[in-house]
């Protein structure tokens, strides 16, 4: 049993990138699907697919590489089950001076920090990607 499925997802992506894998699969959830959508919209992955085997639904991420290195250079889980991290609209984080993204869970759904600033809303900071 996994206590923190989002952290597990990020660890699987990190490990697949270190091994130069073409894709990575993990169990499906709405939150993971929305995080995958944000990663695709921002150009960090090539695509994501929802696949089903006999019993379970899974999400398959097609990873993106540039000159032999992963487009995703780093992932950091910010809000964890034991310590949630919420931020107001005035204190939304900038990741790597604006080169990365912060993924936020807000009342508008799962969005980036830049979209949250544009929508003038805060929320729970799920992770940083750069």
C-alpha cells in the first residue's frame, strides 16, 4: 500500500528518466491524470495515455528527451500527507526563477503557479518541476 501516491508517481518518473526509459506506467487516479495533463501542456512530456489491463486502469507517460537528457531535470514534492503546504495568491512560488513550474491544486483544478497568478487564486502546492 502506498501512503503518498503523488510522491510515488514523481519517484517513478525520476527513476525512468535516470534510466532513459521511453515511458513509465503507474496506477490511475484523477489527480495523477490532471498532473500528467499539466506536464503535457507545459512541454515536459510528449504525451500521456490512459490504458487498461484486465482489472486496473493505468496512466502511461511518454517521456520527452532533448540531446539525450530528459526535459524534466528535477522533481520535488512539496505538500505531503503529513505536512500540507498551502499558499495565498500573493506568495505563489517561482521555481528556478521562472524556468520551472509549481503545480497547484486550487478551486480551479490542478493548474500551474503562473495560471494561479493569472486567475488571482492560491491553493495547495503539490510539487515543483524544472
